[in-house]
């Protein structure tokens, strides 16, 4: 019984992470395109966002390899399990796919809001990885531990460019209510969505990888070995 519980927990955990990592790098692609158009001479900001994008893609591939080594596909989870998805929906009142990225980048107030959302999301991710690296179920899977160790090392550089932009332009830090939204989204996932998915016997697996239809250029990124 415990063996089944452990396998189900890790299966669902990996499925949620691989969804979020894919959503991360595909969304950053749009931000990068707009930042390059708005501030082509801000090489430091562009380079930092490019690294963030490459890391998200790298993390996605590591989780993909983790599933491949087990001979199965991730469970079919969607944007309701995406932290950045929920944060954007609440803050901008539309889904990530509905956002007019060019308009947001062109408007300092909107870009400021987006920077805070991304920074808070990445900081939340870092704290969660620290917890998972001490989790007794996770620590029994050496490959998964190595993945989370890579993420733990990468994460601090992910919120840095957005916080740096806010400070450089005299923008405010996140307010209490923005942090409360971040906490609400995290609690909603842990206390409601995760248990519901865990107990859902009809939850299907993906039939193809999320990156199956992406171009070779979009897929490019350095990939460390995990096994």
C-alpha cells in the first residue's frame, strides 16, 4: 500500500513540475521577444532572461528523461496546476495565452506587475524545492533528488533580473496582498487540487510530450545528465 502511495505521489509531483517547466520556458519566449524589441541595448537584462529561459527548458528535459527512464508518460495535468498560470489569471484577469505581451512590455505599469508576478513565482518555487529535498518520499528517488538539486542551484538567478529591473526603475516591492495571492495559489494546489488529482482514478496520461510539435530552435538548450 505504501509503495503504491509513494509511486502515485511522485508520479503526480513529476507531472505537475514538468507542466510548469514547459509553461515556464514557452511563456518566457514571449517575454524575451518583447524585451528585445523594447530594449535591444539592455544586454544584461536580455542575457539574464535568456538564462532563465534556458534553465526552464533544461528542467523540463530533465523531468522528461525521468519519466522516460520509468517507461511512462506524465499524467494529464493542465493550467489549473500552473502557479504562474493562476497568478497571471488573478493579476491580469486573463490567461497567459490571452495576454498581449507586446502591450504589457510597452507599458511600464503592466511590465512592473509582470516582473513582480514572475519574481514571486520563482521565489515560491525555490522555497518549495528546499522542502521537497527534505521530503522522505522524494529523497528515496536519487534521480529526482538530482533534478531538484539542479533546480535549487538555478532558481536564485531566475527572479534576479525582474527584481533588478524593478529596483533600477524605482518600482515598489510586492505588497502584502500580492504575497497573499501567491500563498493562496500554493495552498490551493497543496490542499485541494493535489488531493483531488491523487484520488482521481480516471486521470489519464499524456499521449505525446508537450514539446513534440516545437521547432528545433525552440528546443535548443544545454542538458545535464541525471542518470
